[in-house]
C-alpha cells in the first residue's frame, strides 16, 4: 500500500489516505466496460461521465500506478465498481468534476459531492433540511446547499456499505464554522457505526466540496457489504 500524504488540493482538508482529484470538464474516452452505462445517454451526460472517470483514474493512480488506466464500470445500483480493496465516489456539477478514493486499509466508506455555490431553490430546501439544520448552517457561515451536499456525500458513502435507501429526512446535519460537520443518521445498520461518519465541507467563490467517510480498517467485522 502506498502512503498518501494529507493533501489540500481543493482547500478541503483531506482525511489521511484519501486521494482526491478534480477537474473542469475535460474531453475523455469512455472505456469498453464502462460504455453500457451511457450507451443511450445524451452527449452531455456521456461527456460528464467520461470526464469524471478520467478524474477517478488519476485519483486511483496515486494509490497504485497501474490503476491509471483501469476501467471503472458502473454497478447496477449506479455506484462505481472500484477495484477490490478500494472505496470511493464520483461527483459532477456545472464546471467541476471530482472523484475521491482510498484503500480499505484506511477507510471503510467514502463519499463526496460537488455543487455550484448557489442557493438551494426554496422548493427544495424544505424537503432536504429542517429548521434546526438550517440554523446550524447559518451559524457556521454555510449556505443551505452545503447541507444538501453533505447529505449527498453521506449517501454515497452509506449506500455501498448498507444497500439501504436514505431519505434526506433520515439524517440530520449539524455544520460547524471550522469546515467540519456532524451527521446523525436515524437508521441503524450493522455495517454502519452509530454516529461514526466524519464530514468536511468547503465553499469557494464557485463551488461547494463535501466529503464524508468512515475512518478505520476494513476488519472481518466490516468486510461483508450488501
Ligand atoms: C445518487 C445521488 C446521491 C447522486 O448525486 P447527484 O447530485 O445526483 O449527482 P453527482 O454528480 O453528485 O453524483 C453522481 C454519481 O454518483 C454515483 N452514484 C450513483 N448512484 C450511487 C449510489 N447508489 N451509491 C453511491 N454512488 C452512486 C455515480 O458515480 C454517479 O456518477 P456516474 O454515474 O457518472 O458514475 C443522488 O442522485 C440521489 O439519489 N440522492 C438521493 C439520496 C440521498 O442523497 N439521500 C440523502 C441521505 S441523507
């Protein structure tokens, strides 16, 4: 296993062992085993899929050089099918594509999300955040969209571990001014330690970046995902 130094490519302080890569949209090829996922997609969707996967390969290459050209098929549930011994996630939004990966020796689950740094539509806010969550985001100096993004990042870490759907109201976020956050998940699952997730967020003039992860080593207790 390579040792990944803590990096802050994004001004988002990364957990130890996490390799994060991001890019403005780039032209990239879709690899053969990835192609079925976007066979019927419109060109813009194919383009974001390919660009974000190119990012993911760069992030993987930092873990293991030969993974710089590996194929990352899409699982039936939509999650990326990472190489054995790797957890990770992909996100794309207007102007930014990102991926983060880590070895299961350091990280049990990993999710990330990127969003434009714009207000959430009012029609969405009430579905995603309750009043207490909105108060905590305001006190932390974060717009509501940060709360939305933290929940999306959490879901991308949670789902591959549990296979259980989570509504936005199934988790309650509390954000802090130092760029960390706490997420209370109202559902319990044997593959998810209660209150175990760590979260960070960062906003620059254009984008929100969030990350959610379960630190630790995938021991025999953790090996069996759904
Ligand atoms: C799946 C979901 C999180 C994707 O987020 P999004 O903002 O729509 O889009 P993003 O660009 O950020 O992420 C898309 C990527 O998520 C990944 N993804 C899709 N389904 C996934 C799943 N079930 N588990 C993990 N990752 C998944 C894929 O890599 C996808 O990109 P790709 O198809 O190009 O590979 C979102 O569509 C969703 O269903 N949200 C509802 C569930 C939720 O967030 N609940 C909140 C719980 S507190």
